[in-house]
C-alpha cells in the first residue's frame, strides 16, 4: 500500500491527470460502493455497483461486511449510520 500512496502522491505533485487507466480524480473521489468484473475489466474502470441488475449482490456484500464488522467490534461500524 505504501508504494501506491507514494505513487499517487507523485502523480499529484507532478500535475498528472491520469493514474494508470483511471483519472486521478476517480481515485480521490471514489463512490461509496465499488463492484467490478475483474475478468472483463481488470483495470477496474467500469463500476457496476450502481446498476440495478447488481443491486442484490451489492446488498448481500454490504450485509456480509456489516456482520463482519459487528463480529469483530470494528470501530468504523458507526459509518453505516452516518453515510
């Protein structure tokens, strides 16, 4: 992770607009949920999370994540209330 952060900081300092196939803005302003078909979209460019046909899948993943956070007493569990 440290290398990614350092690379992104270098991109920002250099005034570049792209970080690989995505825009720097896309990395900084990420959507609340992200879902990608890694076989068809290995660069994670097309976020499927907002598409109606994937709503059940996103809801199921959210439920699993929230349950895991409850089970592990995750201090960030409160974010579900505020976001």
